[in-house]
C-alpha cells in the first residue's frame, strides 16, 4: 500500500509532527482541522458558523490535494467548546455535506489549541483511485 501526505503549513504540523491529511490506499484521513485564517491567526473570532465553514474549506483543500472531495467523506468528528452553539456549527456542516451526509459526532471539549477557536473538525473519506 502506498501513502500520500499533504500539509497545510499550519505552525503546529512541524512542531507536533503531523500532516493535514494522509491517503492510505482508498482511504483519506484528515486530521483535526481548526479555523486558521489565511495568513495565520484565528478565522472569525466569536463566529461559530464562520469558523465551522473555514474548517470545512481547509478539509476540502486537503482532500483535493489527495484526489478526493467532500462527497466522499464518510465520517466527521466535530469538537466544540460550547455545545449550546451546535445549531450554528451544524448549519455549516449541513451546507457542506447535506447532499451526501456522512456519519458524524459532535462533542463538547474543554478547550482547543487557541482560546478563540470554537470548533475543530476531523474527516475520513473513501476515495478509490
């Protein structure tokens, strides 16, 4: 089996030792994706919907880098710092995946790597070559 990796350039990738996504055969695994703004920092502080959309944009790019797309996502995991904001985050998820809904989980966590981050999303896809 061959492995392909893609990196987003996030500062944590090199420091922690991970990649944005890895393809292992027909499977693509996208790591926990935070709402990092283009150029650095946190995208849309305080706006859970916009942050979720940004996470999904970054996920879509990682999938594209490895020859996959959002329609091939079979599972997402959504980590939120305030579960009462589930509807805002869920709306962004539904807009991206509504036509091809994956299995998903949304859980509240104590904190993410930056206190201004409200959401982080992981995705797994099946994308035959």
